[in-house]
C-alpha cells in the first residue's frame, strides 16, 4: 500500500481545493472487520467454457505462488506492474475485462496504464487464454451489467459474490477474502476501545440518523450501512451518502460534510494513506 496513486491524488486535490480551505485534518481506519466477504470474477453466463478456464487459472496461480507474488506488489516490498489495454477490435481474439479503476489496490490508473491486483491477474489470465487484453473502465454499478449484456467477457473489479449479481454473471471461484472497515477523523477517539464489529455497530446505531456515513455506491459498504435482507445486514439507521469512489468520500469526511466512511479494507488503507500524505 506504499504506492500513492496519481488518479486518487488528483481527485482528492480537486475536492480539497473546493471545500477544504487548507485544513490539515487526517483520517484513520478503525482496524476491525465489520463484514466477511469473498471476491470473485464475474464471467459472461453465455461462456461456460470461459468460466471453466478462469477457475482452472485461479487454482493454478494459487498453487504456484503467482497470486501471492502479485499481492506482494501491493501489500509487501514488491513493485506494482503496469498493465496496458489494447483497443477493442471485434475481429481479434480478445479478452474484454470490465472494471472500475478507482479501487486501489485492486484496480487503478496512472496515466494510460492500469495497475492493481485484479489488473495484473487480468494480464496473466489473457496470456493464459492466448488472448489480447482489453480493459474497459466504467462506473462500478455498470460492471456486472456490461458482462450480462455481453459487452464484456468478465468483470474484474474487487467484486463481492452476491446473489443479485448472479442475474448478470456467473461467479468464478473466490480468490480473496475481504471486509468492510470504518474510517474516521484521526482525532475521533470514540471507537478506540472497540474490540469487535458489534461494539462499532452499537455506537453507530446509537447515533442513528444524526450522523452521515459515506459509501461507494453499489458496494458492500452501501448495503451494510443501509441494510440488506439478502446479506443479512440489519443496517445502521444512519444517513447514507453515496459517492463514485472511496477517495471522494474520505475527502468529504475531512471537509466536515460527513461523519464517517465505510469501504473495503484494502482500499480504505490505501486511500487514507494517500490523503494523509497530502494534508
């Protein structure tokens, strides 16, 4: 998580200039898992042979250490690898990947190059399949839909396995265990003594509609905060504010427009680290 992503910094700087007024406030992540979820890839339901190949590929990279090596590029002392996208050409044998490149460390951009765990996996998957890689960047909420409409072959976007998404995609084997975490202002001590998710939830539920919680739209964080019967989430009773990405939500927290942010754990660490270094 040592790498500060240019696109995240650019979004943060624009938001900060608009509303921060030179504030030096910083944010911190409450290191308690609020959920437990599995990431997988969403494959076009009309391509069962692709799903079979993707599952075999996942087993291979887990067995030979490739997945651990890729993760080390972002969580350890390795160096992230740039991934380039070819132009879409229906006359060529291509693997068309739908993603939302605002979700470091799983997918993000620097210039015209893609980086992230999912993007490096995508590059190796395309090579494994003998196909040319095409990456299509879009809003997160459109990722599964684009695959369901056969506009893309596979969704690789830090995608949590959900029953409602199965309407559009067939999920591969899971490849990563994730969780939601709470982000607060660094001077907020209210959650420091919490030991588990229940104690964090108790504080948030007690505050209820008097506080605003930022989430990335269409993600587990939104379902967790608002409540979702399919997931078994009761909801927190707070006012939920949606954003296109987590960086905008965290900056709005520091601008004083919302009270908390709930997003996936790995992006939470990356975003707060990048924003804090800019303050």
